[in-house]
């Protein structure tokens, strides 16, 4: 049976994440036969939108698929009859992220865009915008799914469900994907030989791992990632202070990298303050 052509709208289309998103769509075209992609941004992001949008169209043009990339600053124009809406925007642009990181550090607290005071700042700015997007979707594409990649992902996705009354939403983070790409090789396995089971949400999850025979191999991976020569897949933006191995041995679960802000709070705060007072924050 022939699949219905799909319309995808990406809000925050001028983001540097967009080419990676297009690559994923191209690789999975048989599962998701896209006909048109609409990239949406704001006036301040127009130049980036045009640059990234032109690259996105070139990527499709070099693929075997006939897909048109539309660029617009008019969100409502783009949303009409969409099948999927993805979001990857930053309210206030990078200057706002600078404040999210620097203001908490100026008071001796962690400054980070997804948790702590910085995460709360970002949620306060972002939730009204995501809720306005939901209201437009109710009118213009009521059957669409919202795929949220906007930080702080957990709080934003919860706001969509609880206050936007929109259940067709999924919050995504690439941290679990990073673990699944890096961890199998630490025990001489490939991903298709392993089954991952996750608990928790987005940047605050834990996981267990099982082999192709159903045997749990979580402890083997825990032991392996304490080898100094092993890449444990932690995101490069997180200072890699190791978890206490005794804690992981007791938990029998592997925390995602962001749990360092809680389990190793003293060390993460010290490192963050050193950067704040010398080279500056990530933003």
C-alpha cells in the first residue's frame, strides 16, 4: 500500500541542527515518505534560515527523492495541514543563554540551560511560546504530532501536555542516542545485539542494558566505562567528572550525563565557576 506523502514543519529551522535532521529524514525516507519540509524562523534568524535552508534543499537535491524545502517567517502559513511539527528554537537567542548561565554563577549557583536556575529561566521564556504554537496547531493541523527538541525538554514537553492539553507530543533528546552509539563497543557488542531499557525523562534518565539472549549486561558496561581509554559517550558540553562507581554498582543502572549536576554537584559547581571566572560559560 502506498504511503501518504508527509508534510513536516520545523520551527527554529535556521538552527545548525537542521542539516542533521535532514540527513536523518533522507536516510529513513522509506519509513517516512516526505513530500515537503517547511523551515520556520523569526526575523532575527532570517539570514541563518536562508543559509541553512539552501543547504537543506541541496541535501535533498542530491538524494533520490523529490522533496521541496520551503522557508518562511510566517508560522501559521507553514503549519497548515502539517503531519509533524518539530521544534528546536531558543527564545531570546544566544544572548539569553549567556544570561541563563552567568546569572546563577554570579550568585555561586550552577548555571546550565536545562536544569537548575538557568533551566527555570529558559522554561519561563519558552513555555508561553510553545503553548502559542500548540494553539495554532489546534486550528491549522489538529491531527499533527509535535516533536519537541527545545530545551528544557522535560519542562517544555510537560507544559504542552498539562497546560496546552495536547497529548500528541514527544520530547526528544540525543543523550540516550549517544549512549546507545558508544556503550555497545565498550563490551565488544553492536547495538543490534543489545536491548536498552530507559526510566526517567529526557535529560534525567537512567538505563539498563540486556544482550541478545536476555542477559543483563549493565554491570559489564559500568565496569568498562571506568577504563580511562574508553569513550563513554558523555556529551561534550558536560564536564566529565566520573560518577562514584560504588553508587552505580549499587543502583545497577547507568545515569545519563546530566545527573552529574546532582550526584557530583560540588565538583560540577567548582568547574563551572572556574570557567565562569576565566574563559567564560559555554554560550
